[in-house]
C-alpha cells in the first residue's frame, strides 16, 4: 500500500543527501543531482529519499517508470527464478537469442505495436533507437536509389573513408524545439536547449519550424490553423531547397508532443499532412514516441489519435517501455546482415519487464485511469490559471501528459518547482518556462487533487 | 559444475532453433541469428542450445560475459532481495541516484580505475560511452579555446541550427581498421567493415593508418618499427593538415588491440609516442577498452602494459564491465549541468553486477588464470600453424585475447568457424580472415587443450 500523502522533514536536499553528494562528487560530476533516494522504501506514486522525506512523484524519473515504484507485478516477474538466468546471462541478442525471445516479443512489444507496423527491432535506450531508425531510413533511401541493387564497389570503398558516394550527403529533417537524444546523430535533430548542443560538431540538416500554438486550442482554431500552415509550407520549402542542392531529405522525425522542448502540441491535421508530404517527396516518416508512448496520453501511442490512413514508417520507443527499440513496416527491414546491429541489441530482461507492464496496463485498465486522473489534473490546472492569472497560463495536454507555463519565465518556473518540492511534490520543468506533469500510469484522481492543492498553496505564497 | 566437454547432437542450427527462427523472423530481421539458446542450462564455459547441443564457448556473446554462464557470484548478488529494488526501480541516475550508489561505484568501477584517472561517468553501452567521450573532448577543447569562458551568445544561438561557431567544425582522428561503435558519431571513427558504414552520412574526420605488423612480433622487430614509424608520421601529417585547414583535430581515439578489425596489434612504444603526439598538438588521447578491458589480456586494462608516464585522458569501457562508461581525468569533467547527460546514464544494477565481477576476479585470482590458459592456447595455436603451414598463420595475442589467420581468406575462415561449431566449439571471426578467441576469464588450461584438439581435427579434415 501507498503512503497517505507526502511528508517533508528536512531541507531538500537533506543532510544525508548532502553527505552522499560530497562522496559522489569526488568521483563524478554531479551538477544534475537533486537528492539521493531510498528505492526500497518508495511505493507506488511515492518516492522516499535518504533523509526520510516522502514525495508524491509526478515526474517519475524523467517519465521513465510506467507503474511507479516497486509495483508487485514487476517484483513478481523478477522474483521468479526462471527469469534469473535472463538477468545473469545477458546475450548478444542478435546472434544468440534465448528460447523464449520470440514469444516474449509477441506478448510485449508486438501486443502494443502501432497499427500497420509489423516489425520491431530492440535497442537499449532512446538514443540508439533513434540512431538506428535514422540509419534504417538512410539505407532504405539509398537502396531505392539503386533500384534495389547492392552497394557498388565504389560505394563500399569510399564509405571506409567517410567519403561519398559510400557515405552520401543525405539529410533528415527535424523541428525547432525537438528533442531526439544526445548522441551525435540524434543531437543533429535535437534543438531544445543550447547547452545540449554547443561545442559539439554537427551535421547540416534541415530544421523546420514547429507550430507555436495558442492555448486553449479550441479557442484559437483559425490562428492555430494559419500557424500550422506556415510551418508546413516551410517543410515543403526545405524539401525543395535541400533536394535541389543535391542533399536529399530522406526522412522527417517528429515527436507527437514536443516534451523536453516545452510540451508543444500540434493538431492531428498537422501530422496527417506532414505524413502526406513525406510520402510526396519519397521520404520516410519517423515518429519519436520515446516520451509520449505507453498510455500517458490516454492511448497507448500518442499518434493513435491522429487517425492516419497511411501509418508512420517507423515509431521509436524507450523510457516507460523499459527498453528501447523501433517498430517499422516491412519496407524498412535491413536487407542484409550486420547493417543494424550491436553487441547487446537491448536486453531480454527488459522485454520481460515490458511484458509485465503491458499485462498490468490491460488488467488494471490503466488507460482509463490515465484519462480520469488526467482530466481531474487538467481541470485543476485550468482553475489555478483562472485564480492566478498573473502567474500561470496555457494549461494543456492529453491524459496525464500535462503542462502549464509560468508567466515570470524560467526563474519563476524554477521557484515554483522548488517550492512544490518543499510541499512534497516532485515535478520537473521543460522548455523555457513550463512545468511538466509526467506521473506514472497508476496516478489517480485523488493524487491529482493533492497536486492541485499543493500548487494552490505555492501560488498563494508567491502572489 | 561444468559439463565434461562439448556435445553436438543435431545440425547447427538444429530443428528447434530453426522453428524459433521462423517465429522470430516474422517479427524482426534475423540475418545474424546463429541459433537459440537455453541460458538456464548453460554453465561456466559451456553454452547449451535449445536442441540440447553443448558448446565450449570461446566467443562469450561477442566477448561480453566476464564470468561465463550462471556464475554463482552473480546469481547470489541477484538473489539478494536487497538488490531487487535496484532492478525494478531503474532511476534517472544523474538526477536521483540510489543511496548506495557512491559506495557501489567506489567498490566496482573505481576499484579498477586506470592509473591517473580519478573520475568516472556511467553509460549504458559501448556506443554511448564513446559518443559521450567524444563530446567531453569537444567541450574540453572549446573551453580551452575560450580561455575557460562560457560559450558566447553567438555560439549558443548558432548551435541551435547546427551551424558554426556554436557547432564548430572540429574533428577526431581514428585509424584504419578501427571499431568504436555504430551510432553516427562513433561510426565516423569506425573503419573495420564497409557493410557497417555504407549508405550512412558521416563526418569528414581524419583517418590515420594503423600499423600492419608482421607476426610473430619478436621476429620482425626492425620492419615493424619502420611500419609504426610510417603510421606515426601520418598521424603528424594529418594533425598538420586538418589543423591548418581550420578543422582542428581535438583528439585521437584508438583501441589497444583492434578487435573487430582483425586483432591488429601495435607495440607499447607506438602507443607511448601516440600519447606524446596528442600532447604536442593539444589534443586528447582516448583509449577505447570496450573489448580489451577486464583482464582478458592478463592485466585489467590492456593499456596498463604500455607503462605510460602520462596517462590517457579518457578510457571507455562496456561489454565485460556489464555496463558502459568512461574514466577520465579531472580536466575532462563537464563544467556545467546537462552537457553530459541522458535519462538513464547506465543502470545501478549493472554497477552492482560489476562489483561482483571485480570481487570474483580478485578472489579467484582470475588474471593469473587468464595468463596461464592463454599461454596454453597460444602455444597450441602456434603448434597448429607449424603443423598446417598452408592453412594457418599469424597466431598472436595477449592473455586469452588471441587470434590466428586463415590463409584461404574469408571463405576458409568461415568454414573453419563452422566446422569448429560442429565439433562443439563456439568461436567467431574478425577482420577479413581471422578467428578470434574471446573466452571468459574462467577459461582454463584444460579448456584450451580441448579447443586446440578440435581445431587440429578440423584442419586435418580440411587438409
Ligand atoms: S546508445 Fe543506447 S544504450 Fe548506449
């Protein structure tokens, strides 16, 4: 059973956290450490720290824990001795998969595969999922260019020196405000914060504007439609510009809701047209669901809500799926060995844990729970922005994937997040001035009320 | 207890593996699958497949299992209920580390830290370890260029568009035949096989020749010295060329023994001079020990054998360390938050498993075991190349990190690897025509004799 509510006894970080921070800092840079945790004592929606403080956690390890802390279904799975060998003997999964792997993939990943995507490749994190999806797109594109023929001897030789034609000057389009990871390939498509990118060499790839919509969406339909039109026109323009410069745009990567970039939304119509444009230019459409996937919007995948007739070519996942990977259509299968490969290719134990998550979400009807708890939380945020019209605006989101903007900018946002922590609410920021809610799928309406009440107190003290 | 020896009952892959392959292939490309395994039944040096075949495994999941299958020390660690919450509650390690994390890092990674490297960053695989090491090098270089000042407003703005000065045109030198991973940044420094690289856009970074030495090394000292001189002269030339073209070489990345590229060795003197050259040009020296680390050469790190006065700036690891990361000097610490970061930053359970490995290697004196078993195996390979002078040459290596070349090229090598499999020896290829031995640290002299005898039979049948 969970705790009754949060309970803060010390400063945050408390004295024990501070001591551990000194210890760790002697070995490793620790700029990002908030406090140290007691994960054994943490339960459900509540995170316990080493000083005995108890937080209601609506951030859930950067949105990566689907069922909160110490969920019985996961404990049971891991306590099963039959699963022990999976953990101890991590295989080179591409070469020597375990006997139960096909069935496990069927019961976990394929049980929630996006409509139209019949294939899956497992990976270990969001970055390698996106990196390999990019590679799959470039291989698909060049194979098409060659009419299905294998690479020429000249291509095979020149690629060894990173030179064309073997290492061709291909590009991938992304959007302002996007976040797709931090390895060098992913980073070329990430544009959320300068500090992630500065000083790192990159690739000259096209970046289209992501719509900057006005909220609430239903009150600004005409303006928002015009803004989306402007962005889609730019997508067209960039395709023409790069293609005619001999630097073909082979694909477009997009998040259904820009998460790290500030919870920026666009309409289903925007994404449907984006899909049509990629089709028109012979480019791939890659949907990055690393943060939006696994039920947080009230559907398993956020892009389910777009009602596409023509599905995405590739959908990447990680975080709440507990391992990474990408779903894809038959067309995007590697056409020979060792083109999409690495030593581990993810981990069978993560697939087994994902299976437990998929079953739990179904058995406990958690998507319905997300819709209910999310609606209580969003209504609460909307009430707060009415009550504090000089502090908050733009409450928005789907399911429990919610955010609100702080009108005093970054400093104001950081103060509210810090003040919430002192009231026992563990939240997080995104973009320049947004607070994001990323609770687990077991977050319930009564938790939402606690969050709203705590926020009300914080805002009143700040008023 | 282990099995008495290998035992092959079916074709490889056997009928059950073939059936599972059909199942998996309906969901995912499977070009690289060899057979399916029964990891519960596998023990020590022996891998059991789903058809009941038993292999003596000298490849150990692409060199990634340090203690073989189901080692009691790892089973014990994972069966400890206190470790269960580590597995179930994977944290965002950079933000909210578990209470025992500083101590765990101390007992595992820092207990085997290369001399002079006082800091460590945990990562999840070899690729993100190298990608982040590259980023740390670029940040260090640009911070030096600015005399320690933070990035300028112009740098912060331009980097968002992947443009200079914020995304500067910096380069990193690597070697012909190198393998440093397959994400797009790593792939720019990987030059082992065209199929890994072709069709993927890359970065125009300098590639120096890696020495192609004659074996046995002790019989070709003068020629080998001249070959190493040639390569080091090229390193100088590339530094001058790229630096004067305004595309500064910020670092050099090198494997102590090129593994995937064909087990190519160079002398300690070569690496000492390479270190001195990087120092001379103000570039970082990055040693990639992803495959050579963790005792396989008879010392914990292969570069220990170089006896450097001036240690490497960064050493990356993964595979047998069970998680990834990099050691570095104080100078290479990120100078502000979120520059070297991702959601998971590795995993505490992998650090805990690494701790069990470090302890076991010490308690069971496994480095000494590696030296003994390796010497029996290398002597055996040398005898075989004497006995079959038209089939084998260039037996070479350190510890159990051994290889031998097949004189009939790739086809010949692939046949020997396949024939060995039918005799119950699971080995692997590398480079164009080499067989590589990558057993676990628990591989003993009597296992080495079994390998040599099986190889003798295969070669006799091929003669
Ligand atoms: S890049 Fe994904 S785990 Fe290393």
